[in-house]
């Protein structure tokens, strides 16, 4: 059962990209360590730049996650409170105010 069109379970991320992300993270952590331990002016400025670039992305992720949580909870509460309606197709438009024939 070799299905070549099946979606992969994990996204395809190259090893080169992963090595780059780890390297950038290690360098930025080393700079932040220098800023905290030695109070070097260049390290403090570089740390402030890294934090100011990453903070908007973190806040965006947090606000989107919170909005998604509220949306899910609201949809679940609305689904539990309303009664189940079954809609069927008709040939003519139903008239809500018309009297039904006996």
C-alpha cells in the first residue's frame, strides 16, 4: 500500500532550515547572556533589538489563541443551548404566516 499522493504526517522541513534556526537561537541566547552577565552595551542593545522584533509576534500568537479559545467556547455554548432543527428541501418557499389546510 504505497500511496505517493498521501499527505505526510509531519511537515517537510529541511535539515538546513533546522540547523539555521538552532544556530540563530544559540547566537541570540549567547548575546542575551552577555547582556545579563557583563552588562556590555552592545549586548544590551542587541538583546533589546531581538526582544522588540519578537514581542509583536508573540503577542499576535497569544491574542489569536485567546480569540480562538473564546470562539470555540462560544460556539460550543450556542450549540448546546439551541434546539436541533432539521431543514428539508421543498419545491416552494414555505410561508410562515399561511394557514395550513386540514
